[in-house]
């Protein structure tokens, strides 16, 4: 599987403390978010992916490269860690330049690539200042620049939006999107669920070192049988629609919206429900349906259903 | 791997090693926590400078005594004076004393009986050495010839300082401070991941760090060694320096000391590099290596070979003689009872260092970034 990031029955224990246990994953291109509360195993999974820690059991491969082969792995992978320490006495530019020289690049190429990465994260003005004097947001950006500097195919970003102001956050999200659209693999860890919801193509939900669910958010949501799917319909004459929908076997519960311009329905079979709704609309009984949208088809809901509401930020 | 690919890989590795060295040199030379290494390296230089200052004072005094003498004296003239000679005989050989004291004193002959005698002290010098002649009632009673400093004699003192302070303490602890921190320091600073996230083989990184440490320690301690030699020779007259350097193997000795210094940095550096990876607390490996090196003379021949000092002592150009009456335990520490030839010694250190570096390369591949447990 040279086009995937693969975890095969991977466990990591720190002495007697569990990092992650029995993880099996196959991560495709696009933006994949690792979601879970603090201590759920997000960083451990990223450190395993980058070879910074070794699995106690199992095997990890990144696009066919072994994680104990840094010489080849880090030619295709960039990792923005959460570690907030830098080699002493370096400016932002020197930090990137030294890294690129460590990669074996010559002086001119390293300089050109360092400046390009600095421009990508909007840090040109501060590039000649010592990293030790950077604000938290600037340090976050220079770490992102380090991960991006050598144009990696795989970007692993541990809480990349921490410490960034709203403008910088949206810039970074756009950058991740653009990178993913080029066919890259962007792995992001976050405990801020609404951000994950906006940017992710797929999610991996973690809790206490275990992968609880993985895949596209809608697929994951569909697999959660114990919580009915909620669908919000904006329409005219919502009470009439509610009556008709309750006659359908797929509808479990209907609540009229406070503004009397819509209703919230619960169903265990979303596909069957949509079919019945289409039928109703085609019959032309004077009800105008403006919009239909899943109300709990997002990471936040999925996370709440699967894990509960521990330490995650909405 | 084809020859072309292999050549390219070697080129990249070398470029990476140079990049590591550049980063490490900045940290090693300008780190505040490494300031004590400069002080330790400078201590023997200060010692020799102080000795040179003290000796030059004595030298000036001798020259002044020699100048004030009735005639220029040679060392042989000073040796000619023997106890029992008369004042006239002494003056016939050495001339009138440039410095003399005389006084009368009562000397006990037997209990209750004393004799009044005339005592005289004559002080002669040939410019290098002092002769003190004690006379009683016109006859030489005591002769005290004090040799002034000369490079040949002082080279034994130099060898003592080199072997017992510079090698065993200054270079030992200097290497501890520099090599132990190459990995351990960055784990404590939580910045080691910077290297581990680069596309560089861990072994290449280790080699780069070792060479950076070696370059730093060699620069510091070879500079110290050269300054020590200059301070050691500085106060001698140019003629004495020339004789020592060009006719008494002085230059050769200086070169050997520099070589031994470099080899000590290689050997101890490799030891402390691996120790820094294996141990969280530097005190334990330091104590173990220090004790191991100290007990080396008492170890069986097979075990002796696994130490750095065993080979370094064999390479030192000047033997330190044990003073008569030195306890056998101390004499064993001072002398090198079982020296090996220079090529074997050099090879021995290189092999010991390579074994330590191999252990380091195994360890560096196993290393994980897990700062929270440090």
C-alpha cells in the first residue's frame, strides 16, 4: 500500500502507561483529522507516524516508507510538532535554513526554500529575529514553515491552529486545503471540533488510546445506530409536513421549530426517510420545502455520541 | 547500490555532517554552561605562567650574582668546591664571593662547654645555578649546589602536570562537559526533535555531533597545550630554548603532547558520547569511567586494554621517575609498568573509540523523543 499511511495492529506503551492500543488504520490522501481529548493518543499516533517513537507492537508505514528510515521518510514528510523548543540562538530564517542544510541541500537552494516557506506562513518581517523572541503564534507559524519547507507529500500537524489569531487560522486552513487539493496527505490533530468539521475530509476519533471510529464524518455518523439521525427541514406549513412524516415508518420523532418555519425530525434510516420525503414533495400537497440538512452529521455530534463530551472544545 | 548512487549518498552524508557541525559548533563554543571548560583548560597555562614568573625572578637574581662575581664561572667551577677546603682555596677557584655573610656564634662542644667560631656563607652563581658555601673558621663545612631551572629538568614537571592534571582531569571533564551534552543537553532543552525530523540517518547525525565535539575539544585543549608549552619555555634564555627544542627532542615532545591531547579527546569523547545516550544522570557514568581509568594500573592485562589512559600513558614522551621511598602503590600509579608501542597505543585508542561509537550508533537508532519522561 504505497499510497496510504498504514498502521497495522500498532500498540505503544510508555512503560505501563498506554499510548495507543491495537490501532489499524489506512489513511488516504486529503485532510484527515485526529480528534480526541487530551491523552487520547493523538500525539502518540503522530509520533509513531514520524518515527519519533517506536511501536511496542505492530508496524507503521508511510506511503511505503518505514518509519525507522528517517533519511527517506522525511524527504516526503513534514511534521509540525507541539514541542515548543528550538535550537538556541537561531533566527526564524536560520531555523529553516539549517533544517534544509541538514537535508543535504546546498546553500542557495536552502536559502530559496527557506524564504519561500517563510512567505507561505506570512512571517517575512520577523524572519531575521531570534525565534526565542517570537510570540506563541509566530512560533506556531515557524513550525508550520519547517514542516512545509521541503514540499512534503505528507504533512503531519499537531494542533497547528493553537495560538493563531482568527485571520491566521483562516489563512492556515486555506493553506491546508490547497495542499490537500494537490493530492497531499494532511494529518491534523485537534481538540477543537468545529475547526475539524470545517477542514476535514475524514476523521479518526480517539479515546483513551483506542481508535473509536474512522472515515468520512457522514459515514461514521451513519454507522452510529443507537442515536437516530436528526434532519432539519425548512419549509412552509411545517405542522402539515410533520403530520405526514409521522405517518411514514422511518420517522421516529418530529419537533416543530420555534419560528414555525421548519421542523426537526429523527430517523434511524436516513436513506428511507429521504425517499419518503421526495415522494411527499412530488405529490404536490402545497408544502414548499426550502432546505433539508442533516442536523447532527458533524464531528461534534459524532464525537458526543461515541465518546461523550470530555475535554473537547466546541 | 551502484557506485554512482553510493558516491552521491556519501556526498549528501558529508554535506549533512558539515551542517550538523556548523550548528553544534555555535552551541559548543558559545554556551554559557560550557564556560567552566575554558577555565579548566586554562588552569595549567596559568600554572606555567606563574611558575615562569617566579623562576624569572630567581633567574634575574642569579644573573646579578654572576655579574657581581670576580670572574665568570662555569658549572664545572661550582662543582670543584668540596668540604674541607680553605677559604683561600675556594677564592682561588671561584674568586671573591659576590655575596657573603659572616658572623660569630657559640657552638656546643660537649655538655656545658661551648666554642666561639667564625661562620661565613658565600654565594656564587654561574648565571644558571647557585652555589652556597658554608665555612667555619676558614674551612668549608657545607656545599649546597642548587640547580636552576632548565628545560630538560622542568620537562619532568611538565610531564607530571600533563599526565596527572591535564589528561586525567582537564581533558576528562572537558570531554564530559561537551560530549555528554551533545544528545543529553538537547533532550533536556527539548530540542532534539529538530534533528530527528530531518531526512538524515541517525548514524550520520551521531557522526556529525561526534566530529563537532571533537573539533571543539581539540580546539580548546590543543590551544591550551600549545599555550602551556609557550608558557613553559617562555622564561628560559633563547639559547636554552633552542637547545631544548632542536637538540633535546623538545619540539618532538611538544608535537607528541598535541597528538596525545587529540587522542585523549577522541577516546574520552567517544566514551562520553555513548554515556550521554545511555544514562540520564551524568554522575554515574562519570564516576564509573573515572574509577575505571584510575584503577587501570592494578587491572589484569586483558582489562587494561579497555581504557583510554592505558594507551595515552604509553604515548607520553617523558617518563616521570618515582622519588626514592615512594610507596609501591603510588609508584605503580606514577610509572607505566607495562607500556605498549606507539602504533599499538594509537590503534588501541582508535579501536576503543570505534567500539564506543558503534554502541552510540546502535543507541541513537533506538532513541525516541519522549521528553516527558526525562
